[in-house]
C-alpha cells in the first residue's frame, strides 16, 4: 500500500476530533484476537493491539481470552477477563460486563500526549499508513547529559567514519565548545553551562576528509528543579526494567522535558516492538520535524 501524508488524514478527521493533543488515561499491554476497542467517537469495534493508547470514553471488549492494560489515574496494570467490557473514564474504570483481575500497583504513570484524530482516521479509512522514520547513515544520540552542567554527548557510530567533529553553540550564534574525536563521544570541558539554557549542537562524521553523515538539534539543559524531577522519574523507570511500558514512560518523560533526541530514540525502540502502532509512527514523524532533521522517506 502506498503511504499517505499525515496531514491528509488529519484534515479528513478534523471535524470528528479535537484539534489539540490529549493525554491518554492508559495503554494496552497485551491483546489477543477477539479483543476490540470502541473509540469514544465511533460505533464500530477496532481490533485491540498492544501499544494502543486509551482515552476517556473508550471501551475495551474481550472475546474468549483476557486482555491487559495500564490505567494511569489509579495507577495500576489490570486484566479484563474473557467476555468482558469496560469503559475508561477520567478517574475510574466502569465495568459493564465481566470482571477485572490481577491489579498490579505502579509507583507512577506517564504517557505522551497525542491527537485523538489518529483514531478517527483509523475508523474512517480502515487503517492509517504513515511514512516511517529512518536515518541513513545514522547519528542517533545515545546519551545527551542534560542532567549535568558539564554534559557528555554520545552518538551511534557511522560505518566507515574515521573521525567526528562536534560543536555546541548558542541558538543566535557564538560557539561555546568545539572538538574533534576519533569516536562519537564528546565530553564538554568548557565553563559550566547555564541551567535552563538552550544551545544547538551539531556533529559531523568524516571518512578521511569526506563528510559521510551529520546531525544537529537544539539542546536544552534542564534547570535544577527539572533535573531533580527527571532524575527521580528516571530512577523509578529504571527499576521497572526494559519493558515496553517503561520505554513508553521514559519517552513521554523525555518529550515533556524537551529532550527530543532521547524521546525519538525511545520511540524508535518501541516501534520495533509495537510495529502496527500508527500513533507511534506519527509521533516519531512529529518529533523529527521538531528536531530539524529531514528523515522521512
């Protein structure tokens, strides 16, 4: 199937959905054939899939097997038993049929904001195909030290590259740090960066004297209160391991704190697990545009 432009689908659904991004109340963790979601503005059921975001007014209906989900207002992970049906509300879950079991408390819950019109598009067109996000060759950030006044910048290596040039500058001009390294890792050694300051980084991969890849994006050094909050949230999520649930919450945390590169990297990992997630592909396209890198094919 040929890919369709996101804006065309969004425009077609704009009359049936809010125009502003909303925060979901939950996310599907497991689903089997026979489980369906009935979106708040639709009547026909859609097959439920792991990674589907849940909003107020959405319904989940199970067949002869259970389905599990994370519900943030509580916050808990729960399981809807076979032949059940529930409605997700702003602060609670209403059981219309069947039972909910296996409630597992969570220490916290954080989900990304998205447009509900994604789901109206799915209902109207029977599916949404979004152009995927790739970089070729890649210079994905592995770590950007936004939690430290003297950060370390690390990127995925580029095949064939023999050296890397790195530069950190203020958005309106004025280079504050520049270095070259045989590896894509750069430790900032200048004067302490201002908390809450915004900068622009650029990195160029060279094979000899030939440029083979480059990337750049705005870099926001978090303020001390933001750092403390982010550290606490990241510590919680680290304890929850490398599950898709933890990845999703880390991505949402990075996105909310303006750490676009880290958010894109987490969403990239999720996309390899939740391969059929249309909202996830759309989110990555959205963040790539913010990042200022043309990576849509």
